[in-house]
C-alpha cells in the first residue's frame, strides 16, 4: 500500500480542523495541525513566564511580542527590530498574521490522494 503526503496551508486552525474531519472519511494514516512562523520556539505562552520587565529579567522583546526563543542574542536583537515586534506594523487586526500560517500535514493512501487534496481546497487550503 503506497502512501502520499498532503501539505495544506490554511488561514485559521478551524479551517484545518474542518478539512481534517473530511479527511477522516478516507484512509488517513497520520495527521498533524501546526502553526508556524519565522521565529524559533514557542516563546511566551503564559504571563507567568514573562519575568520582571522593570528589572530587565525578561528574555527580550522578540520573546514577548513575536513568541520567539532565541539562543543567539544577536538574532534576538534583529528580531526585535521587526515592525511586527513593535506592534506598529500594517498587519491584520490586532497585528496578527494575515497569511496562511496553519499547516495541515496528512498521510493518506495513494488512491485517496486526489480526493484528499480536493477536500483541503474546499476547506480553504492553498
């Protein structure tokens, strides 16, 4: 039994979940939904991870605003120079990413590949 991978990019996690529900009617072998961006790591996910911003014990602007974990201080400084870090970018509402930053990865049986791609497209995939 041959397998094929489907990589579908969506605007929202809900679109990806909708496509995944459709894919479950096929011979779905494995799947995953992930958000990705241009910065490494998960960054700050909870306020208790912030540290003291007045004392300077937090890990940097890129960590707070971009969700990046930087091992190299130079990379952190460069990321903080991004217009997205300041919140003054001309991005979408609430300075959120307006592109397709949700990736649905699905492994399907070779015979179901074309149908899987069509299900993803109907759900709004690129």
